């Protein structure tokens, strides 16, 4: 993929100003979609795609089929491109073990977008796997538990909450409410700007 093909939208402004991208058309062509990428439907017209040549979590793409846009989430080197360090609640995750990848913005393990519901989805970023991640012969088995942090995004790849510890359902509900309020702020701001 050529560097100039990359389209990264970080704000609603970018989304509404973007035309139907050539990259979207190319990504949705059946030959490219079937031969180069694994595709996971996320509901509400959203897809998570990643390149088949990577056996790990490199090059993750979020596709909004309704707006015909492609967002780069993780690049070919495994760096999280959607965020920067200010988008992580380091105070909220400092009690967790093995958070080095958060400082590096590195996706080395599981990266999951949980189904979109009412335009919002929970993103799970596993910073460190539990001992079951290691091979069948037990090579590398440790007593560590999984370390994951979470954030909410909308269907335009806007990050609506910081990545933080949300392993409890009550935490997820509280942050989802916060994300929903922030999403409505984006919608209201865009409507008032248009007149």
C-alpha cells in the first residue's frame, strides 16, 4: 500500500469534508477484499479488516460502509495510529501490570472492536496476554493475568473516551454514557457550524 493512499480521519470535520475515497472503492472490490484482507462485520455498516499477510495485530482498518470511508487504526508496524499518549488515562491504568505497550502505543496482542450499538463501540486493547496465550508446550507460560484497557469510539473513528481500565461492567456503562454525551456534542457542534 502506498503512503499517499492512507486516509486518516481524526475529527468529524475531516469526515464531512471527505469525498468517497478511491481507497474505499479498492478495499471493497471483491478481489482485494477476499484475497488480501480478513473482514469482520461489526454491525451498523461497520467492518474491521486486517491484512492476511500479518499473523499478528498489525494493519487494522475500520471501514464505515455507509459513508464509504476507511480509517487506519493500527499500521503495518503494529503502532496504534488512531491515538496519541494524551488519549490514554495513565493515572487510571497505573495499578495494572505490564502497561509498557500503552506507553509505546504498540498493539502486539489482541485488538478487538466490540459490536457497534447506536453508533458506539467499545475497543479492547490487550497490553499483555494471560498465560494461555503461549504455545501448547508451555513455552513462556507465566502466572500473569491479562492486562487490557478500553475506550469508546463512534462510527467516524472519533475516540470518545480515553483508554482506561474498564474491566467491570459498571465502568463500561459509566464510560459509555460519557461517550454518548460526547458524541452528541460532536453532532450538535457540526449542525450549528452548518447553520
